[in-house]
C-alpha cells in the first residue's frame, strides 16, 4: 500500500487500535486515512484468527455486510443516469408484488391490523430506508419483525432464496408506516438489488461485476470466497457479552473455510452480502471521493453523487435505532449524513457521509475537509462499536489538524 508521507504522527491512533486487540475486544483491525485520494496512514493490527495468531494480512478478505448497501445504491444510481427509471416512480411499475400495499396501524397488535397505503413505495424511499419495510432482527418483538421471523425471513439465520423470491415474500407483509413518513433500517436495499436486476436484465452479481468490480479492478469482491482465497479470509468472532461491547473475550462466529461464505448462495444480498478487501473497497471509496471517477473509470456524475449526499427524509425525521443513538443523522440515497454535529464531534465532520457493516467495516468521507477514513474488523456486533468512534476521533484530530489550518 503506497503511503504519502505528510509528517503527521498517527501513533495515538495506532496505540488505541492496538489496545482493542490487546484487550481481546477485537481480534484484528485495519485503519486507513485518506487526504484527498492519497493514503496518509495505513496499518494492520491483530490476527487473521486468534487460534493460530497469524498476523492480519494487508490483502485480507472481510465480510462487508451493510457496506454492501453503498455499492448497491451506486448501482441503482448508475441505472438512474441511464434513464431506466425515475426516483419517484411507483415501485409496482417494476416490481408488481408491491402493488396495493397495506400499512400497520400505529396500535397494531397483529399483522391484520392495517389500513391501505396512501401512496406507492418509490425507489427514493428504498434508497433512503423510508419505504416502510423492516428487517426482522432490529426489533424482534415488534409486530412486523416477529411476523418476518415467523414467516421465515430471518436474514441472520439460514434464509437463502433469490432476490426475486425475497422481494415477492416482502410484498406479502404490511408496511410499518406510510411510505416516506419515517425512517427504519430494512430489507429496502435488497429490494433495490432486485430492482437493479429487473431494470438491467442481469443477475445482481453479474451487473456489479460488469459495471463496477471489473472496471475498478475489484478482483476480490463478490458474494462468496472461493476455496483458493479462503486462507486470506478473516475469521469472524463475537463478543462474549452482546450487551457489553467493551467486555474482553471473543468466541468464533464464522469460519473462513466452512462458514456461510465458503460456497455460493442463492441470495445475492444487496443489503449485506459482499466480501471485499481493503484494496478493492478503497478503489470504490476513491471513486466516490473523486466525483464518481477513478483511474479513468466513471461510475457516476458529480451531480448524482451530490444528490446522494442530500437528505431525502421528511422534515423532522432522522436515523434511529433502538440500540444505538445517532443524533444529528439523516439519510440520503444510500448514505447516512451528518446533518449536525455533537459537542464531542470534530467540526470537520459536518456533512460527513458514511455507513458501516454489522461486523465492523466502517467508511466515512468528509467533503468539507477532503479527508476520509476506513476502519475494518470482524467482530459481531461491530456496527456502532466504540472502536470505530475512537478511530474516527483520532483520524479527525490528526489528519484534520492540517485541514483546520488551511
């Protein structure tokens, strides 16, 4: 990895990431900081697996989980630029299974307590998670999530059907709220992936390969890890106490050779199915930073990316999880957006766009100061984990100092 020397001292960041390894809170970590397109810091910590203590490789393969959503959103916006659809088209124009949707009443106690939807779901709603769909595991005791799980839609379990089958199954359930009225993390990006298939006439994996991965040279990115690459696939661990993310101790959660990514799946999950490397995902991130073009390959026009970084939610609606507080955060077309910053935030984080994966693969980009960060581990759960916040805090303090003095 080519690093541009700036004279900045990243040792405080390195020491803190190493601390998470030493405390057995994470098994591994990769941190990378960009100024513009230049790598100004890159370091690996920990192990491919804690049993053998094989050092983490620079070309390691990671489960990207919900970082996949950004790739899927870019794919959908590429088709928008091609005139294949409009953001406010009724979704049933392309996916008829979402016709005549019902919506749960606010006091619903069963899936039958519904009223008719007052408007159609649109691609804009899908890309901003405001369609009214749910996920099944975020609030498992809620009426809708319990219905999903009872109905076999357990994305964290053994569910493995095609995007077409998933989309049709989701169309049989009511929505949680009227489309466009609220925000809820959901299967929306998987439905977006199905929309890509219908609009492009290709399977989702073929579209990504032909339109994004091959052009950008992302040779290790896909929906499973072939046998000849599994030695580069990081073992995933879970914390011994899901309710205490800082409690030391890890247990194996997925094996590189026998686990869920060791063979192809039917479900080409646009919401969380990809594996990738630092090098591959860096090419993708650089494309976003560089106005949609990198190494002579253009995926999107700058104005399209600007639209993706614009809040799409209704007034007063923000990103909210039952288990994580994300104040000041709204959502664009595929990205979370830092609309306002907290007291302990760097002022440089204003308008940052970002997302991450459940196992701890994080990326964020700060357009106002032209710095960006990537921080990967393989720990469940690791989406809103303290290690990623500390990485971000140190990265802004070190790399952002130069920007603040301009």
